[in-house]
C-alpha cells in the first residue's frame, strides 16, 4: 500500500516521526526522508559550527516534485510541496525527557520544546491538508493507525486542537 498522495510526516524532533515512518514502511507505504531528498537534489549545505549539515529547504521545496504518492519523514517536510501534512505533537515535558535521553545539548532541547509549545509546523503554515496527532500517551502502533485512517479518508483538513500553552 502507498499513501494516496504526497504526505509530510512532521513535528518537533522526538515526537515519533521516524518510528511512525518505519511502521508505515512495514505496512507497505512508500517512505522517504527530507535528508534523502536533500541529498538527491544536492541541497545539503556546508557543515556549520555545531557540526550539522543544514538543508536548503527553500531550494529543495522549489526543486522537488512528487509525481508518485510518498510519505516524507522530517521536521521540515511540511515546507515541501506536499498534498497533506500529518503533524505529530507531544507534551513538552515528555518531549524534553525524550530529547534528554538522546543526549541533546540543553540549548537544542529548549529550542525544540519551545517550538513544540508554540505549535511548531502550524506557525510555518504547512502545505496541503493538515491534521495533528498527539503522541504523548499513545502507542506508536495506535498512532500510526490514527494517521493511516486519516490519510485513507482523504486527509480532511483539521484545525489545531492541541494547545500546550493553555493546557487544553
């Protein structure tokens, strides 16, 4: 099985995107990553002072065309010319713990938790129809089932439901 169209699987680092992408692949969906696309289109930039090779996401968004259905794993995937964006969200305190367990530096943890608190991709105006999925207290299998159900139902656009700042 493959997604019915091009889909961004996005959200803050540590929310579970790669785990969900692996489950999608196991279910027979065609999956790629923003990094793989950036390498394919020569959009990986020189290493910065933090040892990271940034991606020219604007250049990639201009260069890439999705002629076949695909699910794209990456926290910037919602900026690509996709037809739908599934945003995975996670309670900021849980997300902080997850990132600490990955030995992220404190500045990176704080930056990513802040991005999650303010809604992450929602602030970037994600491409395509959009829905968010809370990964805080759900198994990866159940989360993937919810995302797959949404996709197979045509990915109806949903307004944001999660607001970590107000506690709802």
